[in-house]
C-alpha cells in the first residue's frame, strides 16, 4: 500500500498542486487550449502506442469488453437515478464523471504494483476499451442527443487511433516515429493534471456535496457492477480481480477535458476528479480486504 501511495498517487497530487498554484497566481489563464491539444494530439498518441503492444486471448477480450460495457451503462443509469431523486436536475458533467474511471494513469501502475506483469495486458486492454466507450457513448451523453453525439465522435482522433493501432498491430513502424508517438502520449498525464489543478483553483464550495455523491457512485457502483458482470461471464480469477479494481478507480482525468471541450460544467468534473482521487486510498484498503 505504501508503494501505491508514494509511487502512484503522490505524483498525481504534486502536479495537481502545481496547477492549483499557477491558477491562483494567474487567474486569467485559460485551460481550453491545453485541453484541445490533449484531446486531439497527445491522448490519441497514448492509446495508439499502448494498444499496439498488448497480446490477449479472445475469451479474455470478450470478458473485458462486456464487463467494461456493463460497468459503463450500470453506473451511468445509477447516476441518472441519483440526479432525479437527490438533486432534481440533470448534469452531464456529473454523469460522465461518475461513470468513467482513471483506468490509464492510475489503473495501470496500480495493477502492476498489485498483481505484477501478469495483470498488465488486462489493465491496458481495459483502458483502451473504456477509452472507446468514453469517446463514443460518453460524447453522446455530453451532447445530449444521439445524432449530434455521433457526429462529434467522428471528429475525435482517439477513435481513429484505436482503429489504426488494431490494424497496424503486426506491422513494424520506424523506431524514430514510434518513439515520437510514445513521447507525445507520455505528455498527456502532466498536461491534464496541471489543467485540473488550474480548474480546481476556481471551483466554489457549492460543488463539494455533488462531488462526494459522485465519488461514492464511482467507487461503489464501479465495484458492484464489475463484480456482477465478471461473475456472470465466468472471467478467470486474476482477470476478475483486475476488472473489479479497474472499475473502482477515481474519476478519469479526461472527463475534465471533455466537459471543457463540450462546455458541460468542467468545474464539476474537476471537483469529482479531485475528491475521488483524494479519497481513493481509503477505498483501496476496502478493496484489498475484499479481494
């Protein structure tokens, strides 16, 4: 547990802290330019370089595909119920931020520290599949309609990065180009974390209660739906554990980028990301006992 806190979670907070400090010192600073660069350049590079290196069986891929979809739809429907009965209003930022987790930047190192290299292919595959759901179903949620959502999906390079990574999986790429793509992908995390820190420097206390409820849905909803679908699909024991952990992670950093891109309360997304990441070590203790 100490390794996870020191090597995975602490670096996240340091970069968020840098962004928070910069946001306080430069209140006129805008983050939409950073979000645009991340969404259209660095995030697609990350997905492309990650998925090309993964080898996984068809049965395990099916388990991951269906469990990830079950978690996405299940937590999303749960967020709609909570909105209706607790808040009485619809908030797309709340919905997407409770639904999609930080399966890449937090999930992959966490799975490696917890389960070793054997769990890494599962973690990377889950990250890529959830990214596809995020940038298709998630954009439909943010746009509020199926037609406009699908049109927006076609404009997001990440979807094409997934398709290209699949078809170019066995085709060698010049070493220099592959290094550049990986370097661009590695830049995604620090840029997004600094952007979140800047956004957090401007949020109001009124969003805290919303963030706490969203955090609870993200953790508990993710765990329960992952347990349900991985059990129904009879996933192998290690894969089942990886799916439960990945599905229980804090809100994805890219939720903030998308909410800012589509003008859907990015401050709410930033607050849920921050609170869920802050409280995750406590939930992690429960996961370790449960698994």
